[in-house]
């Protein structure tokens, strides 16, 4: 498939770079962020949330004390790169212009170096066939040694259902999975189903409180079904790595507006000028009914058909990219 790359204006987000192969299309903001603000089938609905009204903003006193009196952090929507563990400096107000460089079917998006933190947070996209490779790069340019992990958050539009799979490896008499909770998480929340093999989480526009969990996602995938399709995200969980938030390589958050599908990279100590990378692979599966997941048997049918069919997966290790066929 040939790749089309062009600048245009998109809604109230200003200049965006549109990347398409005739099958799927991405839009990435150039005046702010960057955010991958839209991901869709060509002529299809955007699967990502867009904060057109600019309602979800952090302009707290703590943020202004950290970044300056006029500082505001905007969710904007779409997909973003953050720093974990979460702290006030995570909310860097990325409201400046973004440069980009095209190399064949790969595009690197580079914002300014973050003031205060000294981080350079870049996104790199490769669109090939029907899959998208999203590479997240963070370079420590602070002049200091810092411990952190890359955190890739995809903000999905309202009205869908998320699918996750529990770890199922045998561990003798020891536990084989982590479930991490936040102080506002209600385990009796009607939006979530904790099954024997799967977890489902519904985005409910009538929800009155947020909900968040984290897991050590050794299966390396998550899906969000909405608007007649499934957004599938794959990544690598390193069993020997240390992850933030008590061992979370995956986190998910929802409220009345959004549902976030979040992968988390390894927690590492980086010297000045060192870079860490975290990779995701995206795909859109067509003709999937969000109401079809009423029990684990139906979920299993979807997973066997679309998640575990032989395909190329992307692994990252020691800054070397390797393709492994499973």
C-alpha cells in the first residue's frame, strides 16, 4: 500500500499531519502536543476521544507553581506520551508547536524539550499494511540522573467496552497476577466484570465516579470495542523488569467522558543524555459488535480469532527491534 502524508487543519486542534494508506488514517497535532488525535478506518469514525469543548483541563495551583502562573495542561484527547510514576511534573503543559520528519512510511514527531523536567518526549509512527507501529522515545536531557518509565495513554471515545486477559501461567503455590487499585476504585462497580479468564470494563456516560485498575499484563494486549470495530493494542511485558505502581505494565481508567487504554514501560534509572523507548502495535478489526461480549465464551471466540492468530509481533530489547513470529 502506498502512504499519503499531508498537512491539513482539523477541527479546533489547528494544523495536523494526516497519514493514510487508503485503509486506515491517523491525524497528529502539530500546533500542540503532539497527540495522535484521530485513528480510524478511511471514511470511518474516529475511535479516539476529542475534547472539542476543552473541558478537561488541569490549571491547579500546584501546576501553576510548578510550570508558571499561566500554565494549563489540556487533555486534548487522542493518544499521548506521559511520564510515570504520576506526579505534578507528569502534567507538563505541552501546548507548543511540534516539528516532524518524514522517512519513507515513518514519521518522527518532536516537541520542545520540557522545561522543569528536562525530558524530550517524541512519538514515531510507522504505517504498514493494516497495522500501526507507535514508538515512544524519552530522552533525559535534565543534566541529572532520573528514574522514570514511559507511559502511553490512548483516550478512547465514549460508549465502548474494553477487553483484557488475566495472566494464566502456572506458579505453583504462589500467586500469578497483580491487581492494583486506586483510592477511588470501587470493586463493586457495575462497569467492570472480573471473570476467571478475562476482564471487561464498560465506558458509561452516566457514571458518577471514576474507576481505575492496573495489572501486570503478561498477555501483552488490550482491546476496546466501539462503533462497530475493535481497537487492538499490543505491547511487550518483560517478566524480569520493574514496573511503576506496584508492578503495573498496564493500567486503565474511565469516567463519564472517556476510557483510557494505558501501557507502561519499564521503570529505569537513566543518566543524562540516555534514551528509553516503549513500543505499541495498533490494529483496527472490522465488524465487531460491542454487545457481543456477554460471557467469557463469546470473548474467547473473539480472542482466538483476532488476538492469537499467527502474526508478527514487535519486541523491543536493548534498543534493538526484532520481529518474532508466533
